[in-house]
């Protein structure tokens, strides 16, 4: 968004120059929350990996729903979580990412 603002700044009236940053802060940036990233991760981990539920939940720092399960699961699953997070990093930076070209510049 910052690049878009810079590219169009000179063509906007003073009113638009004032409105864009404040509107983005109020309506756009506020919508991209930690919860959104967490839910994206949870969906990816559930649908695209074979990691056990306990590892996925531990990565999200969720508590077990069952008190009995929670009483027996005291480990941190660090090595399994480390592998999960490495796979998440590959997913975020891998070939699945699509880049769009800016056609405005010719």
C-alpha cells in the first residue's frame, strides 16, 4: 500500500493525501491482525500437513480442550514444532507465492 500511495501522491488533492493514510490505518491495517495470521496458519497446518493436532495446537499456544489430556501432555514438543515452523516458512516463501506485475508502468 505504501508503494501505491507514493506512486499516486502527486496526482491527489490535499484532502486525498490526508485521507489515504488515515483510512488505511483505520480500515485496512486494523483488519490484518495477529488473529488473521494465526487462523491462516491453523488452516494451512490442518489442511496441508500431516502434523498431529497436538503439535499444531502447541505451535499456536492453545490449551487442550480436555483437562485429562492437558494433565498428561506436559511437554513442549519443541523439535516437532520446529519442523512444523520450518515447513510453514517454506510455504510462505515458496513457489506457491504468486507475484503480480504492475501494468500501470507499461
